[in-house]
């Protein structure tokens, strides 16, 4: 089975493609690859004066390889990818930007890095025309802008959607039993209340040994993004921080989100044991092994269900659920940015525009994602892309918001949010007190 390997979703998604993407031989025939690996741009041949070096993680390479090949074919400009693991990519960017000397001309940046590196990259304001902004999801446009400048052009995005087992939901006996118990038709849930009902209905002992072996859902305590989506579903105006930097993590909406999120495990007991340690990998394995009836997960996983999974061919996709504030997810986009230090500004800018114009090509990559609304719409309704309707609806929802624009975000996640979630999954936890404590921790980080 394929596994995701990080609690950073978009990076994890990229890493997941590494095993299945083009072989090294295939890539070498198509592109000028970076033989220097992490060492930088390396030696350039005499005719490389207009060649571009693009710094990427695995997901970026998957998404951009076809586009780069076409760019080379049409312009003659060679594109060299330098691929690094997620943490290595951040460290490389941080080191080179800090030194004032960069070995690359374009870089693919995780959305949460944009505030950190905003001063080191070239503003792209001219690219964000009204036409461009109208073809991007609102949260992506918002996240691309740091203070007065747009600092990255989105190349692909993801969001959690709802995965459910069609063999259970479309079973007439299950449908009849559910309606008898809850008084309405069994269907993919759209609200918190329906999610609780369906999760309770499917949590059961299926083989009569006295042990629960099918759960309604998972609850992930080792990652924060799913709870953040729940915060937006609660109707919270701000996620953790206000634009002015005020910490809002302990307000009534965040408490309602935490009560619902951990209540699935603590009160309703509709998730497998060990929720505090469940991450993306764990949740995906539980679902693919047929141990959960529903899973909230990143949309790219829909076409990646392992063939040997007992639920292969029995998975449906629906928009992310909604709370009092309606449907909401957390987008996971990556952006292309140009370092101010490269002398190839014009060529780099040309590559970004080309990547935007040919954005739909990313859907044919192993990651299978794009950033433009029109790119997704090209594939809606086609076999194999049944999840795009759910993804587009989730990303277009008014409640879908980006994570706070702060260079301290990763420290906030690691030091405050995930520890808070894990403590909230302990029996008898005082959720309000945990949020109050998290506020103090976040204020210490940000002020």
C-alpha cells in the first residue's frame, strides 16, 4: 500500500509520488537534471546562459516535469530540477536567502513558507490580473499576497474532502437500518450532526467476537490541519490568529471545534484506539484496510487507492463536511516564486507564466492536481476524476481559509497546536483550559 510520510500534508503528498513517478532514466531523457543534487546548480555548460534551475520537492517535480518539457520544446530554454526532501528544501531556501546568494532561478514554496521568504522573492503583482484572480480559488489568492505584494504563483492545490465506502452506503440493508434508527436517508454526511450519526451507525462488531472491528471514522491527533478545517467549519472569523496578530485560539468557535473533533473519540467512541498518535499515514491505512467507514483526507489520494486494498473500487468522494459556519477545508497549495538574486528574472518570469498557462498539465502527473479552477473543471465528470467535484466545492466554499500568514506558523503547530490536540484526546480533558494554555504558548512565540 502507498503511504504518506509526513504530517505536513502538501509535502507528504509530494513525497508520496516519489515512488511512482518517472524513473531516473526517463527523466534524464527529457530534461537536464541536476547531477549536483543538493549541492546547487553545479557547473553550467556554455549554452546554459538562459537555462533555468528550479528548486523543488518531489511533488513539485512531478507536477512541473511535463510543463518543463513543453517549455523547453517551445522556447529552447533548458530546465534543471534540483529535488530535495521537504525539510531539506526549507533549510536550503533559508540558508541561501539568508546569504543573499542563490543557486536557483525559480523555487516551489509551500504556502506556509511565503511569509518567511516574502522579502527575498520578486513581487509578481503584474501576474495577478483580475482574470487570473478570477480563475484561482479565493483562499489561494489571499495566501499568495504578503502585505502589499503577491509573492508566489500557485501551481497546484489540495484540500481534505470526505472519502466514504460505497459498499456500505449503497447497501439497501444498511440504508433501511439507518433510516429506521435516525429517521432520514443514509448518505454522505454534510454536517457535524450527520457525521456523528453515520459514524455511530457504522461503529460495530462485524464478526461477533465481542470486539469492535469497524469504526465510523478516524480522529487524527498527530496532525493539526483537520482540526483547523473544523475551526473554519465552526464559523470562526480567524483561525488561531487574527490578521493583527491577536491570538484567538481560545474563543468560543475554537472550543466548539475542539469539542466536536475530540468528542468523536472521547464521547462517541467512533474512532479506533490510539487517536492521539494517528497521523495521515495511520488514517489512510485504517481506511484502506476497511477498518473505518469514512475518512477525511487529501483529495489527491482518491486515484491512489492500492489495488490490493479490500475497499479498492468501493470508495466515494464528497465535499468536506460543514459545521455552523458551513463547509470548509484548509487548502494545501504550493507556489512558484523567483528569488530577487537571480539574474534571469525575465526567463524565470516567462517560465511562471508558461506554468500558469499550462496548469492543467499537472493533472496528468502522478500527483494529479492543479491550481486553476478552469483546469479542474476540464476534468470534472471524466472517469477517474470523480473526486474533483468534491474538491472544487470544498476549495470554493466561503469558509475555506488559508492558515495564518506568520513566519512562526510551524513553531506554533509543533509547540502548541499538536500537543494541545493530543492532550484533548485524553480522558477527562478540560478543552477550554487546554485552549487557554495554547493561547499563552502562542503569544510567547509571536510576541
